[in-house]
């Protein structure tokens, strides 16, 4: 079983930055793919960024060049550095973990609110 706890959300002005953190409990963190999802009111949840167990990353087009996902396996933590934030980035951001060496996300955190004011 894996528990995921996000932190770092908040209110920021457009153009500002935030760094989200997701601390994972449980075993074999380094073998899991990790992802950050977001869901805005009235919209479907979308995968914003993911990082594989070997550190390969990918992003949705709307955040490329602005967001960076990274992981620290020694701390069992994944990060999402967000810069040049826009009002349309406002959402609840959740992290997710795959099964060991898997690609499908099977564990989810509770989420943290990010609000970007114009």
C-alpha cells in the first residue's frame, strides 16, 4: 500500500511560481512511475506531467516550458515546479503512483488547491 501526501499549493498571482511536493510512504518508491494530475471545476481530470522510474518525463502541451516534474528517490518525494502560472492553471493538483515497474497509476493523493489570480 502507498500513501501520497501533497503540499505546496496556495494562491498566487499570474506570472508567479509554486512548487508542489508529494511525499510517498510505502516501499519501492524508486520503481514506480509518478504523475501529477489536475482537475478544474467542471472539467475532466488531466495528466499534467509524469516521470518514469528512470527519470524520463513528459508533459501536456499547455504546461511545456513552464512546469518541471522531478523526483528524489532518497526522500520518496516527487515535485512539480510551476512557473509563469496562468489563471487557467487553477485546479486541484493530485499526485499519483504506479505499481512497481508499472505504467498505470493505481495510488492517489488527496490533492492540493492551486489558485492563480489574474
